[in-house]
């Protein structure tokens, strides 16, 4: 991490070191702009690092969000090579439980036109053979996207921030809260909690779930909500290998790629039972680089900032549904955590120009890991100083 003295003036100041902030700082630095990245913790602590680490263009509908996802995949591939961080092409398998779901996935595979995001339908027998622990009585088929990626988000952002902070074009200011951003006639001024100020030509505020500290009135005007997710780590005493990231059939009624495809096919698949729907539960089972099983997650939406309390009821619902999908697993919980992000309900992104020199970006929802790098590259590419 950089220990150099901070200068007073920068070309670009980015506030927030999560996925949107870190990548905006990275691409600003790539353009040769002197950049300051401000983060309130030592490293980002919230939803950018409390997730599965999945980069899944498969869940994005064709169009701008899938394009951003595919661009993000290329960015992750380049950066993980530079940083020496593992990046697995684990692929994603979306399960079908009913015959209607299997027919839908088969039709989707037959009509899939995106060669950059190929998919293959697996029948029930092929699906069961593809993994160590799928329940034969649950699976009627699956859709497999072989090119989806996975990494350890905590490791990735620590290494990325350390690396960019050691370059001549980016300073990193951790454990720091920006308390005000003011636009002047020829620059912006950022004031931090200890009273110091920094000037920049452009300020980009990527404050994640913190909507109260800077420009709270701007977020009230828009349709931004909070989402708290809940995840688990379960034991793997027999050192089983999952083989791929596995999503429950609930994904087919939750993610835009599948909702759009249902509309085009003229069908409407049944959603999950009301209790699961009430808690926004979508089951994922993934495996990290240490061969540990990661299970989740839930989505609790609120207008006000939610508390970081864990729900025993939600945990039980997640585990009980996962028991239907998987056999031969030990569902002993070894760790549990929650993460909080924001979501713009209508556009899927809160992006506001606040005057001539200040941008606010948040509300990207659960697709930040998948699309954030591509979005940041696109946004910085349109910026002129």
C-alpha cells in the first residue's frame, strides 16, 4: 500500500473502494490521470467482498448489461494474470426441477444466439453425472454456461487496491470518511473527517450502501432501496468437488436473462413457494479455492438501512431447500455473514450527474461483481478533463 505523502490537487477523486469505486480509480489511472481513491475502511468490507465472487454473463439479458458483463470478464482475466490471483472458469449450471423448467431450458439452449456466452442443455442423466452431489430425484435437466468465472472477491480487491496504490498515478487513502464534496468554479473540493481538503477536476462518488453521508437528498429523489443478503459456509469433511457453480430453479424466475426468455417463449414459469419468495431466497452452491462450500443467499429489501443481524429463519430456509437439491453433503455451518448493497429499482443503476464535476454511482444491485468493471471502463472512457 502506498505510504507517500498525499498531494493537495488531483485530476480525479473516487470515493468508495468497492467494485465500482476501485475500478473507476483503476481506469482513471490507466488514462494517466492523477487519482485519489478514498475508502472508509482499510479495504472494502461490504457487499463487494461479501459475495460468491461469481462473474456470470449468463444471468444478464442480451444487450447493454450482458455487454458490460462480457467486458468485465475480459478485465478480470487480464488483471488476475497481472496480480497472480486465481480465476476459475467454473461455469454455471442452472437446474430444472419440473418438466416445464427443463423444456424451457432446452428451448433456450436451442435458440441461444450469443456465441460469446454459449450454453448447453443437459438432460437429467447428464446433469446428475456432472456433479458429485446432485439429487437425482430433484433434477430434470440443467442449462450449463461453461464460460462463467469465479474468484475470491476479498483477495482480489485487496490485491488490486494494493497494486494501483503503488503506482505513480494513484494514491489510496484508507480508513477515511469523506464528509463533503463541493463544486467550485474550476474544480471540486473534497473534505474528509479530519478537516483536510483535496481538490480535483472530477469527483466520482461510489459510496455503496452509504446513502446518508454525501448528497442524501439526491437518493431520496430516486427509487433506491437497500438489500441485505445472507450467506453460509458449510463443512466439506469428505473433500468433495462440486465441479461448477450451481443455481436452483428459482433463478429462472428471478434473473433478467431468464425472465426475458420466458417472455419471448410466451410462457410463465411458476415461482418459488411464498415463504421463499417473501425472503427473496435464491439458492446458489459454489466452492471456493480452498474447496469449501459456499451456500446462499437471501434478499431482504428495505427503504431504511437494515441492521446487520442474521436471521435463523432465513438460514433454515436456505439449508432446507439446499437439502432438496443436494445429497451426500454435510450441512454443518462453519461460518455465516451478511452483506448490504443498494439497488435502483427501475433502471438497475443509480447514476446521477451532480453539477458539472460530480458523479454519483450506486444502486447496481447484485450484479456489481459481474458488470461493475465494464461499467467503470465505459464511464471513465466518456469522461474528459
